[in-house]
C-alpha cells in the first residue's frame, strides 16, 4: 500500500532540554501556535496519523519529534510499573474457560498442567469455578470463590509462553484472566502489566514490518501514544479499556513480534502528559498525514504518581503486594536493543568481548545495561544504545561492581559513535495455543456448591 507524504511546517519549541533520568521532559510548543482542520475518510483524524508517522519516520524523524508534531503542548513523562485491565469483548456473556501449559492457580488452589478452569461470575463479585481435565474433560472439582481470577504461575511481566493463560479455543494472554458482572451479563477481563499489554497492541495497530522499511521510529511513537491512551481510559467499573477497535486493537499474544517488542522496550514507561496528567492520546489511520491536535480537546487520566503498584503474589487481584525493587530483575521479550547493538559491533569478536551476565535494569526503570569483559552496553530512551566504560556505568548504577564488573584496569574508552535506530530482525508470529470448546457451564449469577460434577491491516480507528 502506497503511503502518502506528510507536509511538515515549522513549529515553535518551548524548552528543548531533555533530562537523562528525569520524570518529565518538556519539549514542545502550546497548541495555540498551530492550526487545525477536520479530516474525512478512514480514521477520525484526531491526534497522530499512523500513516503520517510512517512517512515522517522515513524522513528521519524520531518518535519524540513525531509526537511533538501531533500533540503540541504535551510533555513526556514516566510512569512506575503498573497494570491495565482490559475487557475482552468477544467473550461477553460467556463462561471464562482457560488453561496454561505450565499450570496456574484458581480459587486458592493449584491448577495443574493439563487442567482447565471454567469461571462464571456471581452477583456478589465472586465466581463459580469448575476445574476439568483439559477443556472439556472430566470434572475434577468445583467450588464458589470470592476471588474471580485465574492466575499464572508467576504474575511478573515478560513470562514465557507456557505460563500464558489461554482461552479454550481462543487466544493466549499474559497476566491474569477474570470475570465480572455488568447488568446481569458476564464479562471477561485480562489484567496485565501495561508493557506486556503493549506487546500485543503495537503490532496489531501498525505493521511490525515497518521496521524493515526504515520506520522504526513510527513504532516507538505508536508505543508511547498507545500506553498513554490506555492509562488515561476508564470505561467500565471492572476494566479501563476494551480489546477491539472501539478502544485499541489487542489480540493477546497472537500478533506479538520482536520488532514491535523492541519499540515497547525502548520506550518503557514513557507517556504523554497534559498539565501533569496522562493524556488520552487519540490516534487513527487518517491517510493524508493528519494535522496537529488541540490536546485540550482530549481527556486526561491520572498523574503518574497516582498509578498503583503492581500485584505480584497470589491472592485477590485488587490486593496489592509490592515487589521489592531490584534493578537486576529484568526480562526482555525478543531481541533487545542491547542484543542488537552487540551483534552490530561484532558480538564476541568485538572490543567489548564476552558477556559476563544477563541484561539488567538501571535504577528508576531508566533503561537497561549488560556487562562484558571489556566494557558495558547501556540502553536508555535518552542516550540510545551505546558502549560505555565501567566508570560511566558506576555513575548510573553504583552497585554494579558488586555484581560482577571487572576492576577498573579492564576499563575501555567510551566507544562514542551513536548507533543507528534499533532494528530487530524479523521474527515469527506467536501463534495462540487452542483447545476444543468445552461443554456448557453454569450460567452467571448462581452459586454452585463444592463437590462433584455440576449439571447439565492498520488496527483501530478510535
């Protein structure tokens, strides 16, 4: 499909400084400095045009400059780790039937590998639970519970596919799956770390192969806009956002792609703000490049500080247990920007030598680093991905030497050359694991007793 050219006009910049480790990065002018017009055709034309972002990226624009053009007057900020609750619309008024290859937990009990849980919501906020062998096999046990969620073995983000919860006959999802009632009808909800959520959204909204065409920065802009949009939403009492094009396209893990994952990792935690609150950054597939938006016509959500901590231990999904902060705990999905740079400079035959350990996170989620025998590769949204010496690493993460950095005599000079935009080699789409459709389960709203078997192209246009 041919992409239309975007006409770029000069814009005033109000304060161009970017803070390396700061929370807010103010970088562009107020909306009254730019004109607006309505757009017709595919896409509502409000906010970023995905087609225009593609064209701008081909012209050499960074993701930040693309956002500057479409959301003048906004700021860039950072959020703490947080989750988002997503209504799975196609599951409306249905039983939640799900399993994980590695097993999971439901109603305070273990869900073994090869077992499926079937949940129907109750009016009091709980759920009926039936556990079977496979999706439609023998009933093993059943109960009513006040905790209407199926949990993976580990709630942490970036977990392997075997731990993802999979709908019987449908898609797989990272995070938790649960049920709720709305006007007497069942709803299914996926509560998931926002970065894991974006692994599914970004490649569903824009083609991951734009990276191969040289438009990596369009995916970075998409990741920031989509993160902002989701966290500023609050559509339902039980979920912030839905999974279809009325909100943002989100097919679970079905379209995950390492090229899109690299854009999510590179922008981790970055959101657009208006007056300190997360901007509901609308965007569409407007075909003619679009126009800058008046951000004061968009809604806003919470401040970054108002986002809650992430539940990490088994228990009710709204029972918050804060994980200890460990800058060494980091899971990267697909090939990371550091992997890409290491490969680009020659891998084990390069000046940095062999890796000394896994990729680790910088304090305050500012980025990641990995130590090698003769140097370090760091990756942050402001510095990019580059080789540094151990002295520079000590400035960013003082405890690094205690966890394996060689003595200063092995330090190497700063490599200096700025690497090209990160491009991840094409990968295979992650196909969802499917299973047969289960037999009908109890209808919503009626509790069952414990015991034996019971009876009887571009994504969204917002």
